[in-house]
């Protein structure tokens, strides 16, 4: 399918630099047979008793690092991408050409690493000088929260992102980008959902940096989807299947939850326990199995995320919804407003 079918023009001033406060005060566009302007805190009235929300409980690490090359002292910036185990990470680097195998890297006084390998895809593999909780503590001291590049920040980052770029559900460390639909939830909203009889359950998909990137090929058939590690526990699968069997709707909180559920679901919609990598790429024509509704933010043009929502709710409907959102001055992207999508068909 031609990628240019997923393009649209967005005024730059609609890109949100910070989240709405309180988080559940963000606007919410309900997209079904028609469009309705709401706010996120209306969610308990938009869902039904017996529905189940499926959220992503991944926790973002401070994955952006500024340091220096050992020897010359030249400046270097890294964005950690995925954990290879044993203190080894794959990363994007600037400048990459100086990161040859064996080169030492120093990040303040708290952390050091060696370059293990350079990959053909432009990434490097590095080995830190510590592992496990010790590495986590060091990253917490010297790392910067990896907000997407369309959110302008000073080189040292914005300390508010430590709180803002983390969902209320976050507990399983490993993401280098936030599951942004979950950023809208507050304790007050969760209490309202409980009172409305809406259940919820967590799954885990460690979001990678590639999630938010535009597709650079001309046809979706030529795009190679990045893989991300996910986990659906047996208890989560049972809760989802029980709710669905009782007539409740499965509501995916974000594209990451949806992609993981569709990976773990059988043809009849039943969700099985799952642990492993998924590189599922959803474009129009995909037949959804497990998810009935989707809460999501407004996404970048030509991105895999806009392709996914177009597959879920219909391409023409999503173009109409985004045109309405632009006219109505909704806030876009990671810190922006949200929409609640009904599945087409």
C-alpha cells in the first residue's frame, strides 16, 4: 500500500511540548459513526460495565546518555535501544563513525562502557562496566528521559520528563519510549472506571525508539518493522478472555497493548499467554481478532502508528478525524490529546 496515503499536514504549533495538567484533563475525540469532542475524564461514561482496559505496564529508562570518548575526550551521545543482557545494549550513537570496537566511553564519573561492535544498520553494541540493578542505578543518575525528537529540549533534558514521560501503570523496566496513551490516566480516573464496573489488566511491551519514526519507503510492503519484547501472563490472558466471554469489550490502551494482544490472539479472538518478541506490522486490510476499542494519541504522518489506527478504524475515517482535530486545535503526539476509536466493521 502506498505510504503517501497516510500523509497529512500538521501545523507545528499543535505538537505538545508538555502534557496537560491534570493528565485526565486532556481532550478526547471519540471516533465512531460520528465524531464527538470529549475529555479523557469522560472515559468511564464512554465505556460499559464489563469492558476491560488492557494497559502496558512497561517502565521507561533514562536511555539518552551524554559522554566522552576515552583517549581523545570527544563528545558522544547515545540512545539506548534494546537490552542484550549482561550489561550489553544496542544503541544509536552521534557521531557513530568514531565508535570502533574496543573504544572506551565515559559518562560522567558514574558509568563507563566499551564498544563491542558496529552494525550494518548504523547501530552499535556497547558493554557497560556494570550489570543489573547497579546499571539501573547508574542510568538513573546520569541518563536523560528519551522524549521523541519532535519535543524540543535542551541538551541536558528537562527534569519534569522524569515524571511526565512515565505512566501511572509503569512497573516493568525496559522501554526507551513511553506507551503514550497511558500517560492520560490518573488515580481519580482509575477510581471512576472502577465505579463504572470497567475492569483493567496489565500486559508488557518494552517500547523501542523505532515506534515513533516515520516510514521512509514508498510502499508498506517494503517496510521492515522493528521487534519489541512483550509478555502476556496467563492471569492476564484469563482475565481478558473471561471479560470477552461475558460480553465485555476489550479496550486496548495504546498501540503497544493492541499490537501485543493481536500477536497473542488466536483466530477466534482468544488471547493466549505470550513471552517473546513481536514485529507485527498492522496496515489496512488486517483482520483484528482480539480488540474492540482503542484509546490512543494522535500520531505522526506516514508512521506505522497512523497506519495501525487507519487499519483499526478505517483510513478515510481517520483522515476525517485528524482533519477535525487540526481544525479544533487538538494537541498532537506523545504529550498531546487522545482519541477513542471504535473498530471499523
